[in-house]
C-alpha cells in the first residue's frame, strides 16, 4: 500500500509540473544573429521574423520553418497581412521586399536609405516603408510607387495608415504633421519637445504621440488635440489599440502607463528599466512589454503582472496574437512562442492590421525647452501597483490550483503511510505480551503440601500457607517424582519444569 501511495504521488507531481510548463514556452527557433522584428497573421497561423543574419523567416504556429529568404543586409522590420498571404521586409540594403506565402519574391524596390520600418494593409494592397533618414514611401501590390515624402533628415518618427493614404510624422523640432498620400500638409501641431514616437488607429481617427517634454498627446484626424497628459519623464514610446480606447505610453523614467480614450489614467507601473517594445491585444485588455533589463512582461489593463520571463539578452520585438500567444524576437538570436492562454481570459478580439504595431522608439535626443501650447487636463490619480518580478502575480491562473491539490494529496498519502506504519508496529507488541503470559503458565509448579499451582521462586504457598524453603523438594506436577530445586526437567517423565 505504501508503494502504491508513493507511486501515485510521484505521478501527480509529474503531471502537475508538465501542466504548468505546457502553457508557456511552446517552441523556440535560433537564427544566425539578432532577431529584430516578429509579427503574426491575424489568426496567429503564420509568423514572420526578420534577423540581422540577412534572412526573413516564415513559420507556422507549431514552429515549423516553412521557408527563409535572404536579403542583401540586416532585416530590420517585417510585416504580414491579415491572412498571411503576403510578407513585406525592410532591409539595411536600402530595399523593400514583397514575398508571397510560399516564400517567392514578388518584387523588391530600392529606397533612399536603410529601411527600419515596413507595414502592409490587411488586404495586402498597400505597402509602406520608413527609412533611416525618415523618408516615407508608399507602394501598391504590383510594386508601383504611389507617393513618397522626403523629410530631409528633419523627421524623428512617423506612422502610416494601412492604405498608405495618410502619413503622420514627428520632427526633431517638436512638430507633428499630418500629410496626405501626395505629401500635402493637412495640419500641423507644435508640442513641447522632440517627438519620439507616433501610433495611430487604422482609421486614423486617433493619433497618439510621445514627446521629450514628458507628455503624451492624443489628436483626432483633423488635428484637434483631444487631451495631453504629463508623465514622469520624457515620453519615448506610445501605442494605441485598434479601437482607440487604450493608449499605452512609456517614459524615460522606466514607468509605463495606460489611458482610455478620454485620457483617464488606468494604470501606472514602474519597471526595472526602460521599455523598448510593446504589443497590445486588439481590445487593449492585455499588454506585453519588453524592457532593457532583459525582461518581457504581460500585464492586464488594471496593472496586474500576469507573467514575466527574463532572457540572456534584450528582446527587440514582441507581438501578442488574437489566439493568446506571445511571440518574442530577441538579441540572443532566437524567436520564442509562448502559449499564455491560462493567463489571459478568452475574450472576443477585433483583427488588427500589422500597420498598427508600434515602432521601436528612436534614440532620445537632447530635450528642447518646452513651449506652452494649450492648457492640459489635470492628471488622473496614479493607481498604486507593486513592483514587477520575474514570477507570475496579479491574477491567479487556474493552472496553479493543480500543484496545490497535488500537495494536499501528497500530505494525505504521507499521513496514510505513517498510520499504516504505526499499526504494523503495534501488532507485534500484543503478540509478545501474549507469549509472555503463556510462558508464565508453562513455568508454574505445584505446592508439595496441597498441590496448588505455585510460581517458581516464591517462599510461601498462596493456598495452604506452608513455607516453601530451599530445602523443600519440588515434585513433578505430572508424575509426582521428586525434583531438585535447580532441576529443569523431571528425571522420571522428562516433563519440562
């Protein structure tokens, strides 16, 4: 019984451990150099990655490499359309590549400088590219250049609508421009510092920018400032979800924030180091954040830390899929895919085109003195949240009930085995006492005067009261023969005395 209980406990422990780890790392793939960019199709069925080993990699959701394509230099950015039919890549060889799902090149086009960001519309009809010199190029699926905008190195960041019809740019001299596909300026707005990051919804109805004046700004597509909020330091990374009701911001003080569409602060959280990449689910309920302390964390819209993992090197890119998977591209040359379904409640999600994926922030520049532009709304009260750690926290995934149950079962099994052991040791004690009593009965003798049973060595008979001295001869209780006081056997019948 003890062996069965022990074996059952070991089996349950093994099942528990496998269950806990089964929902995290599904697979990883090692490339030849840093992985700079990762992205997935809307249903999470196809994953593309760009690496500094000059290759574009294409996987299915199970981690099987379907193909890889070589460019002329580092692949800085990749994008994929909704159904995974088209993949676009931007390379340091100053070229934009459009590939199909089988890995065949449809076309490649040379642009003005190294390409550091590319996007593709959900239907694959339009491809946009932003270069190192901050110029913007818009192509159609056949490779025709529809429009371009030469910034003359003035731009610090930019973002493009999925169809390439609208371009938003931020400048080193604190301006935000809204341009049509022809490059005509529809509106501009002066903020208080160098613009570091821009993100927009697919319909361009919400445009968010982060500035080194320490504020995050939200505009509509007419250039009207909806709200602005001060952060704890220069705003160097922003992202908005597809519906425009969740706005993420990160400052240079290692704080991250989440606002709703009205500018109400939903959370503020302190990281161990600055955030360098972010991805939100389309409904904005969950946010994956990579930070310079080599950690990637998953938080919910209330600021609870649900999951975190630390790597040997910093992650360059993160992407949350609609089927609750997290893809990480890291400087340790690897692509990772995690199944975080047990940490994220299943909720309906709206498909988001890759165009809304936020760019990696530009390196911070020297802050210019802020200019007063408009009265800001009063900041919302900060939600107190504990410091993030490398373990799960906040929400309580149901999968962690399994180890608790196993521990309880193991404790009961231990008590059961101990009880069985105690019962086994008590039984011989009763048997021994019984044997002692039986031995005493066998050792009893008879009084030579009245014949009553007496115990060996007593001085008086309990029945007749006669003295049983050493000189009294002891008689055999069976045959009556005389036995010496030290005799152990009857000399006549051999009976043991």
